[in-house]
C-alpha cells in the first residue's frame, strides 16, 4: 500500500489490553487461572462496547474463536445437533441442517440484530452474556439445549434451563469456557413459532417475546415447550403451562396454560413499556403462537 | 501489545504492526488511507464502517485489528475494477442512492454481500440485508431501487 492517510481518526476508542489467541483450552485455562482480569472474546459486539464505556477493564482478551472444534457444526438424525461455541449466529440463518431440522432456531435467528452483528456474534458468547431478553435463548430452551463446558477441573454439562440464574447471571464459573452446545434430535413433525414485540425492528427494546414448540404423534400434539423473554429476570420455560397443553389442547386448556404463564412471570417497568403492558403483550403473543402451532401440526399429514 | 499481521485488502496483501486494542476500522482508515468505511456510531448500529471480512459483511469498528490476521477484506474501494465503477455504484449514481453519502460505502458493501448470495433479490430481501445500515437522510427508497436496478442489469 502506497497511499497515505489524509484523514485521521483522532480517537483511540478502546483502553489498552492484550489480545491473545490461545491454541488450546489448556492454554486458555492458564490465563483464566492467573491474576490478571481476563475476558473471553467471541464476536465482541457487546464486550467491546463495554470496554469503550469503561464497564469492563480486562487486561487480557482471549480470542477463543479459533480453538479446535469451536466452529464445528455436526448433525446426526439420532444424535442431534452439535454447535461449536464460536459458530456465528448467521449460520443459524443460513445453515441447511438448521433450516431443515431446527426451523425454530432459523426463524428466530433471522430476526436477530443485523447481518453485520450476526456474522460476528457467537453462540457461546451470546448465551454467556445471558441478557434477560436474549432472543437466542428462546429457541434453544425449546430445543432442550445443553451447554458443554470445559475448565481445568474437567468437563461438565449444563442444561440451558439451569444455565440462567438471573439478570446477566449464569451457572458458569469464572474459569469455565463453553465449548459447544448440544441439541437432541426432534421428530420430523415438529413445529415451532417465535413471536416478539419490540420497539425496534432489529430487536432492541424488547417488550415481550415467546417461543412455542410441540410435535405431533399420531393425533396427539405432545412435548409442548413454552419459552418466554422480557417478562422476568431471565429467559425461561414454563413447564406447568406446557403440561396443560399436552394432548390436543382445547380452547379452555389454552386459556389455562396462558393463565399459568401469567402467574409465573415477573415483568418490570422499562422506560418504553410498563410491566402490565409487557404482561398483556406476552399473553397476546403466546396465544397467537400456541394457536399457530396447533393449526400447523393438525394440518400435517398423519 | 504489538502484533505483526498480514491480510489481503481489495486484492492487495499488506503487512502491518498493530496494537491489541486497535480496531480494524482505525487501521483501514489511518494506516492504509482507505477512507471509504466511515466512523459512525462505534457501537455496531449504523453500519457506516461495513467491510467484507472473508466475504461476510461486518462492522469494522467492532473487529480488533489483530483479529484480521490472515483474512481477506474488501472495502468500498475494492468494488470498482480498472477504474470502471461496479454496477451497484453506477446504479446508486443513476437512481439517487447517494444523498449526503456518509452511509453509501456501507450500503454498497451490504448490497455486494447480498448480491453475491442472491442474484435477483426481492425488495424484502434487500430490506433485510440493509437492517444494519442506517441512512439519516432517509434515502432508503432510492437506495433499495438502486440495488434492484443493479441486480436486474447484471444478467
């Protein structure tokens, strides 16, 4: 390059840190065990903003995207789907195995942020950030996702339903790294719907959202899942409401499930939506989603 | 901390020494003098800094310079060939896709990424592809038209 800079950006936006690309989990683990404050770098969409604003002041950023297996995607019709922690969210939009076998994941991912953000954002990073309005969590909870976690102490599995502990809190210890996420296989006649109400088209300023999934076995609609966002301190399933839908739900049973959900959520006021508005919105979204799933499953050939 | 990195930008290979906390946008603009990608919001909302990183559109303000080691990058400067404007660029001129022009380099890059996957996108697909690019002049209608016309002209 022979050209010279003629307009210079004066600001250096980020405070100084060391960028390190570990070659192995063991190497990453040694940094995590050290005294210096370390942050794992995935897509950086959130972390770099927090460094800009001074909310985070890491001495070391560990870029874990290049660790062995972290970008693997494997699907097997019995064993299900394995998604490496550094697989980006755009893969959930484009990937053929996702579109075919985990359509709810595809449907939800399409609505997430923008192509620019999805191309960078990683599955591991998005889950670990644990926003109460994490849209990725809704389909992942419905598909019974399990986080596989490494630390120098060993491996462990954390079902996503036990992963979120509250506002931006997870069951991950400070020295643990998500290596991949596993989703079990689902029958062909599975159908899911994600519905949301947000102030902005890119998903920011969420009022409420719900994902609903079930599958059809002969005439029965079974294995219902309901995941809700924006109405509690964490993304969560509502198992009691799911149980109320088991079989082929009648109108009264749908009403009962919705009533159970209302009893188990704790929305808070936001400057763009009052708690009671979020509650009412969720009810409408969830009813639409449940009815849509019933209709779609019943119209499938048996 | 310093890093010696190598990447390809608009077909040219470059070697650079960058700092850990420099962004790709800073390096492209300040070190390489390619001022097509713009500094807008620095938070990943506006898309003015969009570049292609290994063929995929990203916000270069949220990519660390050392992360680009080994990558293939394209900025708006790489669209034209032999002083011949890219069909998208011509179409933006002909159909008023450029108003103040600040968003245009990012819009063009997002459009390029879209057309490399989908040769004849519907209006809805174009809108979805531009979700991450803001135009504060509000020239969206003409931007979408520019991309539509360019995609039809290519065949």
